[in-house]
């Protein structure tokens, strides 16, 4: 089944077209990596998919999604603990009272443990390093068990061990839960290597001046480069 | 005043009414203040109180019931500030500045064209806590119940929206609905608070307890509780000092809040130096 479908999506900032008629589909359990130069429209495309910027044209079809932004819009000195932030990833839209369920708390605790943040759970996020904060954002996104993960350069500031851990977790989510992953990255070789280890079926797409071209399977990316 | 005289004062119904209304408005302002301060909308209380001043001045000039004019006008102004800051893509501070300058000018105009700076206008500017009625007690109790219930039921949403609006939107949560809720409760708190503290001082009840509590609290939940505690404590101490030394009530409450802020700030500095 298709987890994400874009039809002719266009985004404009003022008079400037930053995403130009992008169409794509991401299937359940699939990893799609989008690469491209700075300012090519990758992050804007993700924000358009999430409804954070209005679409000038086109259509987005998706289910519940979780998101790891390139940079968090919250203040660094906001009085929130790691636990409080990760737990927000389990919130669902709708008219039910927004109370955390036992399963939500368990999922948040598991995500915190997965990213090695248990000892920091009661610390305020403002006291964390950049890499630790990145792990908090990843734990928040993965705690929600959504069918679609949108990751904007998720490995920025992460050490190799945590990057390996992240790809392992993504592989498990893709295989076991059929989660679709759309990842913006500058490091396709690394993604290809880890995806190979996790036996992930992935595709690569490139963005240039707001236009997207799907290049093909991730595993053949290195061969094409060579 | 002797202590016996002070305790005798506490038996008067008008003093008890003032204490009850003040405590409830302080509670509402301090809880909403946490969200507003963290969202960098600290001055919305100041902006809305000036809108309140304008609407009360117009009501006084036209001989209309003050609260019935002020409540809807301030409510609409709070929505307008929210709309301007979001749709015009300007900061919240600019939207507040536009609304408050326009309202202040209108208020001054209405005062000048009406009966001038009479006791009604003086009461709007500086408040009259000891003149609260039983109706004020009932309205304040209803408002406090609304604010506390909103925080109890929607605490998790309010936390998420205050922390990261973008993430809340990405989860599909209806962010404008909660923004409207906070705006509406703030507007009603400002209108009620103006009768107590006056339009010149009400914003301090929104800002100061949250800023004071921020020096002590670890996490959002403890910040909400501590802000409410600090606010009610400073209100009680401020009103006691105003009665004992015969000081203006609103000013005493604000200066007690400022004292608490300086004390926590100094304690925080000393603690950091000691580490």
C-alpha cells in the first residue's frame, strides 16, 4: 500500500517557486532518500507534506506522520524535560482528551532507552548538547509509531555509533511495522551502506531548483557514481 | 495599624470579597502567563489592558455598562492580535504594539471628548480592588474554574503547542483552536483584572509570577504550579502590606511580585556562583 502520495506539489515563497510540480509515491516499508544542494527545496517539500507551509498547487495524500526537523523551532531555554518532549510524539489528533495512554508512555520510555537517553530523561532539554538534542527529536518521532517518518537530515551532529543505531531502528520499523521513511540527506553513501546491512529496499531521488527526479534503487547508487 | 485592627479588617465582607477576587484573578493570570511568556507574548496583557482602557473610556463617555462593552471588545482584540501576528507574518510584539497604540489613542480621545479624567477613568487606570461586588466574585470564580479546567483537560496539548507549534501541526493537531482558547481566557482575565489592578498594572500579574517561577522550576509542569503559587502568595502579601501601611493595593501587589523576582534571581545567581 502507498504510505505517501504527492501529485504535482508546488510551493511558492512570495513569487519564488521553491518546489515545482513534484509527484512521487512512497510504499509501506520503503525508504526514499532525497538528496540535493542547499536551497534546492528538500526541506520545503517536507514542510509542504506536513502542512507547515501552504501548497500553491497539487495534492498530498498521507496518513499519520512523525517528523524530525532540520532544526527545532522551540527555544533552547524552554523549561521542558527530555521525558516531556519525547512523550509529545505519542499525541494523536482528534477530539479525544489529549491524555497520555499507558502504551504511549511505554513507547516514549522505549524510544528514550533506544537512544541512550534514560539517564537524561529528567534533564531540561536546554542543558543538552546538539547531538543529544538530535537524539531527543529522533526519540520523539519514533515514539509515535506512525506509518510515515519524515526525516530532515536526521544524522546531523550524531556520532557514528548513534547513526548506526538509528539505521537499525529504522530498518526494524520498516520491516516489522511497514513504516515508510522519507529522508532528506547529504550522505547517500552512508545511508546505502547501512541500508544494505539492514536489507532495506530504498530508492534515491534528487532535487534541483525545486524539481525532483527519482534516480533509482539505493543499492545501485554507488555503482552509478563509480 | 495594629495586628488586632488588621484581623478585624478581615471580617469585613468587602475585604473578603477583594481577597477572593484577587486570588482567583492572580491564579488565572499566572497560569496563562506561563504559556504567554514562553510563547513571547508577554506584553499581550499590556496591549489588551489598553484596549480595555479604550473600550471602558468609550463606555463611560456614552454612559454604557462598562463590562458589557469591554469584555467583547477585548476578546475581539485578542483574536485580532493573534490573526495579525500569524497572517501578516509579523512578530507578536508588533501586533500587540499596533493594537495597544491604536486603543490608547482611542481611549484618550474618548476621555477628552467625554467627561475628562474623572473618577471612572481613574478607576480604569489604577483599579479598585476593595470596590469589588458579589457579582465580581461569581464571575472571577467562573473564570478561575474555566482556566484551571482548561489546563487540567488540555495540559498535554498546551505544553506541545507552547513548546513547538510546528511539531503540533505536523501531528495534525488543530493549533488555532488552542490559540483561540488561550487568547479568549487571557482577554477575560485582563478585563476582570483591570477592575482589580487597573489597566496600567494588570500585565504584571501575567508576566512576573511566570518569570519568578522560571528561576526555580524544572520542567513545564512545575513551572505552572510554581507560577500559580508565587502569584497567590505575592497577591496575599501585597494586599496585607497595603492594608497595614495604607498603600495603593495594585502597586503593593506588583512591587511584592518584583521583590519575589529579585529574590529568586539573586538566589539563582548565588547558587550558580557557588557551583
